[in-house]
């Protein structure tokens, strides 16, 4: 992933997050939780 493209729409439904954001998100949710991205 190119860091400058993290906040840009570039696919059909994929979510682009930096590694550190994924780690933070993973600490906030558990398996089976529903997540809604707006």
C-alpha cells in the first residue's frame, strides 16, 4: 500500500487502513462484532 493512498477511494468495498490503525481497531472489537464504516 502506498501511504498517500490510504484515505482515497480506490476499490470496490475494500477498506484502506495503515497498520497501526488496524492494530488499534483490533483492540476495540471482538470476533463476531458488527462494524459499520461511514
